[in-house]
C-alpha cells in the first residue's frame, strides 16, 4: 500500500457493505479516489467524507467534494487506526445515510510509520551454548517475521545461519555453535505495515573475559580515551523519482533528462537545537528575509516555529560511582507523544482477600530514587498516569492485598520494570529559497533543514498547492533528511505555488513549514537573439505584396 491509495467503491452503493480488514499504510498522505456512476452524478450535490479515530464511536467530517471530482485528500495527523465513511447529499439537501453512525465503515486503514524497536538485551556463552534474550517494542508487530541469525565473526565468508526461536515480543533462546571464536548476531522483524526493525550484537570468544559493567550490562564498557569521533560525512542528494507522474512531457523532450549528481549546498552554520518543552499545536512562524543557508545565499522562506531561544534540555547526569542498580540491564524506553499514559498490567498470586490497592511508582533517574505517583481507583488494568512533562521515566507497580500485604515499595537501586520517553515537541523544519538546477531543464532544487532528537529514519514529505486552502499535492514522501531534493516540474504546474515541508519524529510528532505566500517556480529567464535585418521593401516582398515598377 505504498502508493497511499485505495479504491472507494461506487459511493452510491457503499451502504450495507461489510468493512474489510484494516489496511496498513506507511505514509500519512492518503488520496481517496471517487467513483460515481455517470448516470447518477446529476442527482448528487455533494459527497462528504467522515473519519473516526476511535473505531466508530465518534465521527468527524474531514472533506467534501462534488461528484465531478476524482478524489478526496486526507492527511493523518499521527499514527493510528482510521475508519472512513462516505455520505451522499442529493440535490434536495438530503443526506444518505443521515449519519456515518448509520452505516458500516467503508474502509479501515492503519497508519504506521515507526519501525519496530529491536533490542538484543543480552547475549552470552553458557558452557557450550549461546543464550540470547531480546525485547521488541512496536504497536503492530508481525511476529511471524521475527528471525535471529548468526555468523562466525572471523570467518572470511559472511555466511549467516538461522537460529530456531519462538516468535514473541520478548523471549530467550539458546543454540550451540561448534566454534569458540567471536559470534555476530542479528535480529530482524517487520510490523504489519512493512516497517523493518533490526539489531546486531557480538558475542565474545570463549577465551575472552566479558567486560564488567554495573550500570547497563547490555553495553560493553568503553573508556573515554578509546572513543574517536567519526569523520564528517556529506549528506547524500536525493534524485528525481523514475516516474515523475502525469503531466510530464513525452520521452525525449527536455523535461525528461536523466538526473546527474548535484553538489550539496554549503553547510548551514550551527543553529540552536529546538526547545523540548511541550509544544501546543503546530502553529507556524515565518521569516521572509535576513536568514541564509550557509554560503549558498539561499533565503529562508518558512520555518515551523521560532528557534531563536530553543534549546534541548541537558542530558541526564550519569549515576554516581557508588550507585549499583539491582536487577540487570535497563529495559529500553518506549517513545510516546502524550504526557497522559495508560499502562496495562496483570496481577498474580492473589489470596482470598483479593486486591486492596494498586500503586504506580515513578523514577526520573533510572532507579536511584522512587516516588509514589498514581493509584488505580477501579483496581483493574490499565492504570492511567499524568506525567509532569517531557523526559525519561521509569515505573514499577506495587499491589497490596485486601489484608494490606505487599512485596514493598521499590528501594533506591531497584531498576524500573518499564520505561517511557515523553516527546511532545514536533521537529523544527525550515524551507529555503528555490534554486534552478544548472544541469537540467525545468528542474528546481528544494532545500530544507529538519532537526529533532528523535527524527524518524525517512521523515520528510514535500508538497505543493495552488491555494493554501486547496488540495496539497505530494512532490515526494518518505525522504531521508538529506537537506535537498531535485524537483522536476510538471508542465501543468502554475507559475506560483505554495510549498510545504513536513518532518516527523519517532514519537509521532510532525513539524510543518509552509510558505505564507505563493512562491515563483518558473525561474526561466527567456532571451532573444537577432537573426537578420531586412529593408522595408524586402520585408513587403517577403510577405507576398506585388510591387509595381
């Protein structure tokens, strides 16, 4: 479903159909084609598209179209499941069905742009066996695709071998390798939308003593002196997609020339990173002059929000040397973009007095200190907690029996059972002045910057629109943050358009930079050349006038 499209059946006949399975998508720009029987178009005044984000409990109108239009345009603000319903308004103003609640959903889709987080939490030799533990975090994992492989790290031929395991979000397996050398492991899984997550880890040779670690046993100890910063790597340059789409000239014309390499623009001077405080909405602030992109002289056209005083919060301080947490490695954090969270739990070992109370304990320093944070009033999973803001938090659950007994509150040094990182700040996005490509006709260089501490792997979507309130057309989606893209212009493009750059992070936040005014995209400057000078009489003769002697 990478095209971001599905076919809505003849909209006059969707009532009474049975919704199909949920269809996964890996992009948030969805184009919904409209098909109406030509003979019925005259009866229809308007088509209305409704969406539900809570599986049909509530519905919201998101788009409308006349029957001569070929599609609806929908943009999903965040990952999640969306149900769609279509109603038809006839020429007398009657709506059928009267409400989206009166008909089954015409289509269900799942937007999932986050790849699974795969963690090999431990991998070590136990006698002749290698024991591997893992944990996977994803909202929609396809556990049937989970696989673990190994190879001999010192082997000249990189042959990978499958390891038998039970497909589960967390688990442990062991296997035997008749080799005492270093072993390289890799684990991979896909989610239902096709996003791929993977992780690698190395098991030391049997004769090598494992490094001691008292904070995070999943990471080898490294002294600061041994760390060498990598050399800077220039950003790659996006190329023109192989099929620019409808509206392009026929093959062989100057509109379809093969792309060539383009030198990236000069590096922008360092800009303060964004503020990690909670951002309300995605409002835009724009600057029209006074900002440049390095030495290229490109003028700043739009930015997602002011960055003059933005700063990331300082990194969490390392635990003191005398702090020894108990319980093994820290669990990997789960990213969320909401300070109100819901945590599911289970209770085991209940006696006749049943449950007396359920308490949630919170740590902000990975177990050094703990505080009681929330109670579950109904004593049923899940427990809901409001967190104080962005940051990294750990949790433990304490269950009291009806007789008042429990295993006790967590003590300093007890590691959290679960961790979450709250990130509610959208990426900071900036759009820069268009530049013509000197090597390709009818091609512009789109330049942007996007910054976020949790930026997704392919976070960028570029769009254009003839009117700000009109339909936004996708130039390219799922782009890496390479800072520029070569846009081969459709011949039907208006001379001025609005531009938009969207950047998404792994928590589901989206930053949007949109030009406040239409931008000139026809940057060609025609020139004329004199070919021949003729006298007036010659000019008259040349147009067929007969001159009498």
